């Protein structure tokens, strides 16, 4: 078995795919306020910046930038997942448990890619913003409410009709790509 080694870069910028265990679930969009709260709590405890994000029913993609002296993105993801799971459980939402009695909401691991330069950032951000169209959730990227595309459009970085047609290609850690 190949041991996967993560690229821990202090102050690095990373593209992540984080997925629910149940790929048929819609819990992330059904409980988006709890997810946003989990991100806020984690950012208050362990700062990071979000440069692009999309929240889909069963997974999310994020470009995260860490502080200059910090490389612990794994700890941040552990905290985000835990905070969301506990908020969801406290709300009374049913969450399955595994054979050890632990909540079985998230896949144990996540996919990570180190952003290497501006072109790599743009490619990953485009992929994030186009993902709802790719999955057939909307006809145009601007129609998806849980995306950082909206601030990009408000800032004039991308036009409102961006991602309405065409396809963004690449493999970014999703099954079936």
C-alpha cells in the first residue's frame, strides 16, 4: 500500500475536497447555517482565509490559505467536521453511527492539492465555481447560492454570466472524475 504524504507548507494555499460518507445525502445544503457556523468557530480558534468555496449537497470544495507560520490544515478540517457534526446532532438531525459508536457523517479523509502559482489558483477557483453546473444542480454557475462566485462577480473579477456554458476539466479528488 502506498503511503500518501501530505504537503504541509506553512502559510500555504490549498485546494480541498471534503466529502460526506453518504454520497446521496444533502445534509450540507440542508444545514448550511450550521456548516457556516462550524467554519466561523474554527476560524476564530485557528485562523485561515477562504479564497474560494462551494458547498454542494454531499461535498464541498475550498481554497484555504493558512497563516505564515502554520501548516496544520488537518487540524482545521478535524475541527470543522467535528463542530458541524455536533451542531447537527444537537439540532436533532439523525446521524448514523459506525460500529464503534462514532458519528459516521464524513468520509475520514479529504483530498488536498497545494496551490503552486496564479494559474493553478485560477484553475482551481474556476473548478470550484463551475462545480454546481458540472453536477447538474444548476444551468449557470451564478444560480448556485452556496458559492464564492457571488463575491467574485460583485468585485468585478468574473462576469455574471461566467460558467453558464462549457466545461471545466480536470481531476480534483472527486470519485468518477
